[in-house]
C-alpha cells in the first residue's frame, strides 16, 4: 500500500478545516461567556432582592421579639415582686415565732 503524499493543497485544505473548527469553537465560547455574564448579572440582582427582603424580615422579627421580651420582663418583674413579698412575710413570721420561743424560754427560767 502506497502512502499518500501531503501536497501543499492538502495541507492548506486541512489547515483551513482546522481554522474553521477553531473559529466555531471560539464563537461558541464567546456565546457561552456572554450567556454566563448575563446569568450572573441576573443572579446578582436576585441576591440583592433576597438580601433586601431578608433584611426586612429580620427587622420585623427583631421588633416582634423586642416587644415580647419587654412583655416577659414586665410580667416576670411583677412575679418577682410578689415572690419577694411572700418570702419577706414568711421570714417575718419566722422571726416573730423565734422571738416568741425565746420569750417563752426566758419566762420559764
């Protein structure tokens, strides 16, 4: 079998075919790059919207929690005052009872 010889015309044809394929590849790459840039720009816009919406939601939750915490503090403050009053009355009763016991002990002597 005889080996084909590469003539200048065949080399030129092959190089032209390669140039055409590379040109199509470069065109596809440029189109893909443009599509990606457009997609990223759209994604950035959506992220900004989500951040804005999320910021508003967080502010609303903080406001709601702040009001709830203030209410709990007020309610607990009243409960603590009532507890303090009960403890004071119990201790006062114990002091009176101890004084009575001491008085009884002194009276028996």
